[in-house]
């Protein structure tokens, strides 16, 4: 069928308006809102005008639906961001630590996310289709209502056992409410709607902000054909959770049933934007198609629909108090007073009591929880206790369930429990905090203050001016290294092993400073460090099971005599020449191996003779020469540079003599 000139004009006008609609971002904010609203309303009216006297093809509505959902997504995302900021900046209340920030009710099966915030398990499951950057993500995610952190919806969440036990003890009637709600669900499932309404009404009388009960009672009223009562509960649920699509979907179905198509289509749009799946989008298209093709809907009503759709997408505030046409007053639970209602109910319930401090103790250290972290399996430990436990194995200390080491280390402390401890056990918390701070202060002074003991690692003693590379396999040593990095001065001591002593290591060592660490998948820790100073061990002990020692810094003896300085320069030059000669006698492959490991031989550096560690070539020689570990240790602890040079010179003479003898023997054989 050929289109007449008017139809062609209307089609061209609709497409032009869609193009203009997307170009309004260049205007100022106020101009853009006014322009977008008018343009979008004109688009809808243009489509209605075009198709009201023709056979409508459903696919022709796709450009209009795309424009509505695109603008609606931006508008509703802005609205939800405002709501989230209100939740984040809301003043603290007495029972805030025991109420879900998502639904505002007392926790039901509290689950703690990796970001540290806690929500009800049912609230968490309803978050799987949140809007991210105005579009549906490639995979479903769960978004925290407080910090907007994203979590994989496929992750299996466990109930926070500490919080759950506290709530069960303080509010035993809460268990009764859950039982009644479950009974109501069973009656609703078997279409015993009147009994279901009674159960849900009893729960809502105690907890008026229960989102689930409002939705469930709405379904029960719908089964009884009490559509306006069902609409009241669905509207209350929408007020409580404007970020969830379920209640809006219920409203849309009720409006469609009572033939209020203009209201139904707006709710379908909101639902499609919040849950941008093909199913919801198709429902919105079908409702729009039905509106355009239904002869009972007048032209004026269709124009009103155009205005409503434009207001949803780019208008001012979406939610205002509604009145149902039958005159039944809508009970609206506003965000501003929902906490006050719960507190009032809790105060008069006669259930509140004291929390036992034993319920807030760490299972690992048996002390009051400090910066509590809840694992994926639902158990809670001090943050430091959990990190220390993970060094010994990726299993929960309580239930032995396997944990992901990397994920658990990234978990933030549980905010709810931390607030609860600070309020209920302020004195004990301050004492615990003081103990932790004193311990951290001690670690910060290690290697800086000689009066503070330093942790000791037994290994091959590092040579001064030589970088240290260690691979740590022992779990307790990994804990020491981590504390040095996170708490302390990044310094620890290394002493050579010595089985002849009771402590198992030598009395001389080197203080090193950690430059970088790297954790391998097998749990081993690679450490890169540089030597800082030498020390003598005075006494040893232990802190938290780690070996520590009281040390005294060891410095080279100062040289002030002029004759000694001249002798030192001569000895330095002669020793350096002997070292170069010995290196030249090495086989080519052996020489390359030494240079690849230690670098090229440093220059003589006579100006470094009076430096704290002497010339760098001397320590290069200590690492390159085939000396016994005990002999190296003896040379290192020598406090005189000239004595150190003489010892190296003596050993070089022996090596050169041996090399010369070997060469003569080779010539004789040839």
C-alpha cells in the first residue's frame, strides 16, 4: 500500500525529531532538559499520529523504543545516584549497625561483601541487574548500595555468622517473622490468598518497611482481584526500592488489568530501563503497541501518555505522592523516616539486650575483633589474623574451607561489625587499638632505633654494596617480611647460620632494606633488598614467635693519621692491580659468569677509602673470590679497612701463585 504525502511527512518528522533529540547535549543543562522533554514528547506524538489511522507494524516502534530507553536510562541512573548519596550521607542512628542499608529493615541473613558493607541476602540477590554506566553489562553484576562496588552475581555468598548470631540472640521474634513470611509464601503458592494476606499483614504490622512483604501481599491481593489494594502495596514497594524492577513490573500488570494503559506503559518503561533484558524490552514494546492500536484509548489520553513518557526520561523528580482513583490513601514509606519506624518498633518490642563480648572475639587470636574481616565462607577474623593465617595455607581457620588467597587479602574490614564494637565495647576497643598501635610503632622503629630489637633471618650473609635477592618459603618468615613492609621500616637483619651456637646463627649480621616483594602462585615470596649497615648481636629473643635480636651497629674505625692514609692508598692500589690480574687469568666462560652476576670490576676508587664501607671494588672481590663462608665473615667483621685490604691481598697472592703453578704444569705436559 502506497503511503500518502501526509504519512511520508509524519515519518520524516519522527526521524528528524530523533536526530535532534540526540543532539541536545550541546545545549546548557536547563535548556537541554526543556528541549529534550519537548522533543521526546513530540516524537511519541508523531508516532501515534502516524500509526493511529494505519496498520501498525510492531518493528516500526523499535527506533522510538531505543530513544525512550536511552534517555530513560540516563535519567533514572541520575535519580538512583542521588538516592545512593542520601544513603551514604545519612546521619548515624542507634540501630544503624543492625539494619540493612538497602531495605532499611533489621538484617535477614546478613551477607558481607568484599567492599566491607553488609546487606540482606535477599536484597543482594535483587541487585543482579543494576544499571552500570547507563547500559546493561555483558554479565550480571551485583552493585553495593553504599559504595557502588561491583561484585559477580555468580559468586556464592555466605551469611555473616557473627552478625546473624547477634541478631538471633537480641531479636528472637525476628525468627518468628521469617517463619510467618515463609508460611505466607506457601499459602500464596497454593492460592490460599486470604491466609497469605493475614500472614503478610502481621509481618508488615511489625516491620512496615519489609519490601518483600509488600510485593508478596500485592500478589495475594491480585489473586483475590482486589487490584487497588494490590496497587497500594506495589506502590509502597516502589517507594522503598526505586532501584528494583520487580515492584514496577507488578504495578504495570495491575494497571493493564484495570485498563489504565497510560499508567501501565510508564511502569513498563521504568521496568525495562532497570532490567534491560530482551523480555522486559518486549513487554514495553507490546504495551506501547497495544496503546497505539487500542480504539478505546482517546487521542487526548495518547497525548497524555506522550507527556508522561517524556517526563520519565528527561523530566523532573520521578516520584511524587500518588493517590489511587478509588480514594484509597496510599501508605508511603519514605526513606527519611524508615529508620525511625524500625527503631520505635525495636524499642517497644522488649527484645533488645546486651551483646556478649565473647560473640565478638576472633577465632584465631581469641581477642576482641580489631578491623574485622568476614571471609567468603561467613567467618570473621581480625584483619591481621586472617592475613597471617593465609600465609600458612589458603583455608579458613574456622571451617577449613578453601579460600582464594588473592581475593581474601583484598577484602575490606566489615564496617557494620567495626561500628558495633566501637559503640558496644568502646573501652575494650580502645585498649585493643592501643595495643595494636604500640606494636606497629615498635615495627616502625626496627632498624632505625638501636634500642629496638630487629627481626633476624638466618641466611647467607649479604656483602655490602651487593643487592640481596631472597626466595622465602617459610610461612613465619613471610609474615615477618609482610609486617616489615606494611607496618615497619622495611628493614630486617640477616645473620649467617652457625650450628655451634645455641641460637643457631652468627653474632655478626647485616641490616637490609626491602626494595620490592613479589608473591608467587605457590605461596613463595621473592624479596629484593639492599644492605644498609653491619651489626653485632648482643642478645636474642622472640616476638609473636619470630626471632628478634638486640644489636649494636658496627662501623669501620676512623683513620686520622696521615702515614696510615698513605699506606692505605698504596695497599688499595696494589690490591686492585692484583685483583685485575687474577680476573684476567680466569677462563673466558668463568669470567663472563662472574661479570654477568656481579657486573664489571669497579675502578680503584681511592677517594672511597674513608667512606663507611670502603671502596666498592673490595666488596665485589669478596663476592667473586672463592673464599670459605667463615673466612668471608671474618673479613667482614674486621673494623679496619687496611686490615681488610691486607687479608684480600694475602688471598690474591695465593691464588695468583696457584694459577702460575698450574700454567707451568700445563706447559710441561704440552
